């Protein structure tokens, strides 16, 4: 059966059957945004509109594969309790015949403008990309404009890989950033401009001081934060260097100054945004309090996941508030997540040169941890999640090397081994190290160093094991840990 099926092509009872299978899986998160069934990937159109948060996302309903992409939709008033909405965009038109690909949003005249890329494939095997627009009003009614596509095809000098529109406004003019690939198969960003959001002209290619930086740049995001311009993008084809660029594809944030008149982004510094295994295509919004909040796809292309067997794949990260401190883009869990806490247990004590100490904490798989480790002489120390004699997810500090690492190769349901089972980052090891950790069935998000180091990782522990949380250290280590059971945020 073709993977280019629209949701209205479902046979009688087909979607109900898919949902029943997916809902039987205990690996499904309870407070992370995830699909009811099928495959989710990039967050799209992330926005604060009409006093609500709206997250759209790439979705193929029929299987955990990258098929005909629709836009799924959830909304929330508080960032933690989410309501599923009807499918926002279904690719029914010729200009999007093989999928409504990723894009962004922009609010004007009390209308949420949803920009996306229409994917088109032809019988001879070639393909093309169109940029398209749909409008949503405050009654959640969504309609594609009559004169789509707003940009037909790709300009000369570029391949068919031009996609993922991001809209910004500057001095009364609108600009569209597009991820692109030059004809010589190197990545870049294109800029179009408009006076009305409907009629667009090519403005040019955005120049930077990055050279030979991957074969394609995807999913651009741009925002102004704490006096600097921030450009976020997802370059494909970076070669691994030491502990950097170890995933299939990676995410970069660049701090600098955008000069739109001269089509130049002067980069002062750039870095990977997340050091975990599963993080891609982030998007941000600014809410009514002025906070810059980010969501990302907690998944990776070209890898099969254990949940595929249950007809669903992937989820999004928790919402993270971004701040810029010394050109470091810090990520912290939004404060609203505290409202999901339902019960807690605190424990403190001392580990004396021991390989493993199992802690007497709640037997949960959807929880938050606040961890404080105090060491003086310990060289190797840390905490292990999902701990059992047969499985574990250790977070390890190595003072001599100046590193922190996470390791997910200790599971029966291992996956993605061709890209390695360890992720590592150089950090300064202090005598006191603190962590905030979010676990939700099959996803772990670790926040370190007050948010300047984050690891996002999918793990799939055995369902028949009662695992716990343990500590380890090669010298004396004092600890204080509070565990919070977290409630459901999405059915």
C-alpha cells in the first residue's frame, strides 16, 4: 500500500484500530506531546495565539514511517495540559500532492498565518517544493488561501531541497527564511520578502562566516534575545568532531547580528543546542510574558525505534524557556511543569566509594528529579536511571577528563547503534553538581549547569523489570534528591 495516503483515505475502523494498538504501549509518554498513532516529527507553527499555545507537528497517521505528511495540532492554555485538535492541514491539492512539510506561523490582524512547504513528486521520479499558506481564525477554522502556492518551485542555483519557512518582521517588511541546498550540494538559507505576507519575491541568500557547513540546512528559526540575534538551524551532513556532531543530523544555534539590508548574519559564536541522542528541528515562540519558549522533535531520521512495533513513533521535548547569558543559550524547563507534580519523596545521604547504591524512591517511570551531588575527591561519579542488574541509563561525571556523559547501550531494546550509544560534553566539574531530570516512560531530558548543558534521549526499558534509581562514586559523595511523580498532560 502506498505511503502517500491522506487521512480521509482511511478504511472504516482503520484509525480506531491503530489507536487501540498504540494505546496499549506503556512506552507512550504521559506529559510529553506525542501522536495518537503513526509518526510524529518536526514541531510546526509553534505559536502563542488568542491566549493559547498552539503546537502543530508533522504527522503521518497510518504507520511509524515517513509517509504523506499532515499537520497535526494540539493546544493548551498552560503549556502542560494539551488538547488534541482536528488535523490542521491535509495535503489535498496538486501543489502539495506528496505532503504538507514543515513551516512556521505569524500572527497578523488576529489571524494565525500558517506557512508550510508543499512537497510534490512527479512520475519521472523528480520532485519540487512550493511554499504555501493557510489561515486559522480564533474559532480554529483553517483554510488554505485560494492562490497557493505563494512561492512556486525553487530559484535557479538551488536543488529541490528548499523548505521550512520561518517568518519575521523588520521595519514594516516581512521576511521569509528558508532552509536550502545549493546546486553544489552545500547548505544555506534563502530569504524572500513581502509587504503583505501573500506576495513574495526572492531577496537573496543569507551569507554567514560559516563555510562548508553541511550539505543542507533545515528548519531555520530566528529571534532576538537579551540584546543579541539568535539563528537556530539544523544542518545535515556535518562530520563528527570529538564529542560534537554525533547524531544523524544536528542542531546549531548561532549568536550574532542579523544585517537584513546586506543579507549577512555575523556570527560571534555558535554551538550545538542539545548534546543528547534525540533532538532536532526546534521551534520557538514568544508568549504574553515575553518568554522565549522552545519545543523540539525528540527523534531522529533514518533510525527505527522500538515503539514502531506498536504503530507510533516519537514525541516532542518538554517546553523550555531560553535565555542568553554570556553568548550561551541556556535552556530551563518552564516553571509551569511544577503544576504536574502530584506527590514527592526526598532522600539524602552519603555514598562511600561504592559501585552502586539503589535509592528508596518512588517506583515511577514518569517523574522529575532534583539532584544535588557533593564531592571532594571523587573522580568518577553519577546517577543511573532505569537501574536494574540487566539495564541502566548512567549519567556519569569524570573529573579528570572534565566530561559528563550519558549512555544508552545497556538496554535489551537498543537502537541506533550505528551512531553510537554514548553522548558526552566537556564541562567544568565542581565539588557540587546539580541536575534537573525529566523522565517520561521512554524519554529522558537532563538539564545541567543551570541549563547550559542538556541531553535529550529516548530509551526503551524492559516493561517486565521493576527498575529504580541508583548512585555511584569512586570516593565519598553526599547527595540530596527529590523525586516528583508527574501527572498526565495529554491523552
